[in-house]
C-alpha cells in the first residue's frame, strides 16, 4: 500500500528531526541537561491551592477550565451512567488550553504550536464523530466498550467503588493529564528565544504524525466497515475479513499504529520547549510520559479483550510489535501478516 509506505517514511523523518533537535540543543546547552529546572514555579502554584492564582492569566484560565470540566464530567457521568464524558472532550481540551495560552501570550512559536494542535484536534474529533462518540443531548453518545469490562473489576463493581473510580481516574486524573499534554505551551510563553528551523521542523513533524494517525484510523475503519457489510448481507467472510481484525498496511508493522502516532505527537510537542530555550528536561515532559503510561494500560486491556474474542490475535501478537519496531522502507507491499488460507 502506497499510504503505508508514505507513513513509514514520515515516521523516519519525524525521528530524524526529533534527534536533530535534541542533539542541537545538547551541543548548544550542555549545562541545561538537568531535570525539571522550572519545577519551582509549579511548587509555587501548588501552594496557592485551593484558591488558585498563579499570577499568569493564561495558567489561571486553563486551571479553572480543568477544574470545571472535571466536575461537570463527573456529575454527568454519574447521572447518565455513561463514563465516556471525558472521551468526548479528549480532542478539544488540549486545543482549548493551547489557544488560551497563545491568545494571552502571543508569539510566533505559540502560533505554530496552536496550528499543529488544532489540526490534530480537528482530525481526532472527526474520527470520534463518525464512530458515534457524540450524540444529542451532549451527554449521550456511544460509551467506550472497555468501561463495561472495567465495571466488573473487584471494588469498582460496587456502587461506591465505581463512583470513586469515575471521579479519581476518569474525571480528575485524565483531565489533569489533558492539561499537562498542552503544558509545553506554558513554557514556550515564558522563554523568548527567537524561532528557528527547529520550530518549523517540529510543526511539520506533528502534521506528519497526524497523517500517520489518520491513515491508521482509516485503514481500521475501512476494514471494519467492509467486514460488517459482508456480515450484515449474510455472506461468508473471505480473507482477510475472516481474520476478524486488520493486520495489513500499518497494522502489519504495529498492532496500534494510531496509538504510536498519538503518543509521538505529544513527545514532539514537548520538544518545542527545548527549542524555546528551556532545559532538555522540564516539568512539562510529565504530560507525554503520563499519556504513554496510560496507553500502556489501555492497550493491555484492549488486547486482553481482543485475544478472548479472536483466536488468531495471540498469533498476531507474536509477529507484530505493540507500538514501534524497525520498519522496512523497501517493501513494495504490506499485506496481512496472517493468512488463514495457509
């Protein structure tokens, strides 16, 4: 598939740009390779809770938005029984936070960041819409199928346990996580080094990763749509649809190429802070790290469900890496790695 080859080439371009940015700044600022130089600012913010006033209008707006949205998501989820309230805002909140910071502290670097994250948010929102994630009234819509499995876990299956899980993990933790993913924009509003080739290259990298994520979602969507069209017409499933899940194209080189691209987007977004003049390690790295950890748990749950549903998935896991691997640029095609006609 030509789209798959383009995506693999794009992935190597992004990797090359990211390494070049890190190397350039390490050579230029070797004394800045130490952890979290701006952590003192965060400590000051925390001492001002619960009546939060950071002294920065943009941070105050973002924090208040995070607090308000967390409360609304919890109340709505409890009243409706639908735990996917944060999911509906997943593609909207980082965009909102970045726009707030850019409008309060406008500079060219922040506008490039806002452009990149807005493209990401638009694409992800579109994909969520076509999967039935939104409905009317706004608190309706399809709930993530995994929550039904989580509700069966010990403690969480009790009324109190479920409410505490919804409050602490789904509403509070995930909303803080979404704020932290956008937090590199805060650093870039405080450091005033001139824009350089790095900022343009990082913007291009995020757009390439959005393209990879779009292609992966489209390949999965096309496969499942065609599979269910055949099932609903009461025809016999033929290869590759009788496998049950896609394992061609990008799914022949990564079991979760869309998740791999998603995590990479926020690590690249973090690199803007290094280009801006912050240390190679600063506190805003926490957003992309916590997101990566969340995806580890999320995919473990998803794959346990899929393994029980499809007999061939265990075999698939032995052939294809979960997220990243060494991708062959010179392959002419990327067919299904499993062939039930063998």
